[in-house]
């Protein structure tokens, strides 16, 4: 029998959002991965918001994207900056209303915010996994999340929701656990990465791997951090999250604290300063091995791989309803990719609501406060709540 232990790492959990409490659940059984490898045991860090009803029918799982975590909403400390990454979407009276829903945010395996990952101790060596941590996939994450749901007594989610890589997880939930999901909310996502997207990820990974301080992923015991490579990887990724129009409006060709070019390789333009700042900040808190793992999970996601490229066949077992949202200026995961998802669902006679939001922010629009977008999500979750009642 599997033994599970739940404990908390913080003090204070107020009703609603406010201050929130991180929790950690430990599974001591072997966990088989898609790659054929296994973890001897693992833990998941998570947070919850709102209250689970008596029937345990109002649970909503929020899946995070590449560099985010289980800290979806509220604050873990009194520091105003320590706010959840989707706090504008999740909370009392917000589109995903925690007065109605019990919302769960989970940190994925391989990440660096509390769940088992490269910084965790390998039970076989007593040292951090580092570069020896096995490659994980979206399917692995979903199976781990399902075990957390089991531990919490949740047999069926009212909805699984996510943007970008989180949307991939929502799709995988609908495929892997069709009877455990009523609604899948897929935002700014794609059924598979294009060659261009894989190329961006590979350049980012090479920036990390070729950093002299990477040490084949075992930089922890060398007391080093491949900050330069990780910063460049983040700069590459950040460019893909913004639209050309958004970058032009924010930065244009404005010079940084100067009136003429410096004619050297320092910072001349505001956009250069911005990207360097984002890269340096990211490299101070994110783990390089986790970045490699998560970008690989992105690359490998393709539900149609097992159906010879036929996405409709991949969705054949899906029973949930879907909300699919894309953004007009998202060139990383453009609306055409969402159209593929909608078409495949319709070919299976699934109920699906689709919207393309005209927003200037590019891929990052799913994190913004666009009123049309938020009202759409609000109305959809009102439907979900009505079905529960």
C-alpha cells in the first residue's frame, strides 16, 4: 500500500486568498515515467485556495507554464511583490471564483519550486540529482497530479485549466483521464510545437549546456551556477513571449540613458537593457537543469504521435467540454494551432467554446487583464458552477 504524508511549510492560510500556505505531499512508491525510467519516490509542492465542498465536486486544477510554480494566487508573505502569477484570474469574485471553487496549484516534477527535481537528493547517491534527473513529460506531470487528486479525495475535477504549457496539461488530462474531468480550459496553447518553437528551445538549451559553469548538470557540488547561459536562454524565450507591436510600443528604438550610440558592445537600446535585466533576474532564482527538462517536455508533447499524426483520433476518448482561447498577436502559439484543437474536438462531437482575443501582448496575453478575455473566462466558469449546482 502506498503511504502518503502531507505537511506544510508555511504559517498562515486565511479564508479566500490573502496569505496562502504551501503544502508538500510525499509519495514513497516507485513512479514510472514515460521514458522508461522511474523515480523511487517523489514529492509535490502545492497550494489550495477556497474550500472543497462536501461532494468534492468543485475542484479546479490550475497547471503552470514553463517558469511559473504552484503559487497561483495570493501572497505567501507580507511582501507585496510575492504575489501569485495568476492572481488577476483566481480569487474571490475573480473569473475563477474561489468563493465557488476549490482551486489547486501544483508544482510539476522536475521544476525547482518544491517538487522533486534536479535539486532534490537522489536516494541512490545521497547527492542532488543534477544532470542525472530523468527526462519528464506532460503525461508524467498529469499522472503525478492525478495521484495528488487521489490523496485529496478528488475523483473528478470540475475543470483543469492552464495557459501555454499549462494548456497542454489540460489537454492531456482530457485524454488520459476522460472520466475524471468535466471541463478543460486551454489558453494560448498548441497540440504540438512547430519546428521553429523546438529550434528556439534548442538554442536556449545550448546556451545553458555550453556555459563553462554547467559541469554536465552537476554544478551544485562544484558550487557554481551557469548564470550566463541561463540568462541568455531566458532572453531568447522572453523574445518569443512578446509581440512585435508590443515591443515596438514599449521600447521602439529608444536609447538607454544616452542621446547617441556608444559604438561599442554595451547597452545602447532600452530593449537590450530590458532583456539583460530579465535574463539576470531569472538566472538568480531558476534552476538551469529544470529549464532543460521543462523545454524538453514542451518539445515532446504531441498527443497525435500515437495516432499517426491524427489529432482527432488522439481526442477520441475525450468526454469533457472545452474552452479554447487564443490571442491574435501570439506568434509562438498562434490561433491556427488552437483551430486544430477545436477542429479535432468537433470531429469527435465534443462541446467546445472557442474565442480568439484581439490583444496586442503576444503570447503573454494569457497573463494580462484584458477585459474581454477575463469576462469570457468568468462566464465560462459560471457555466461550470451552474453544472455543479
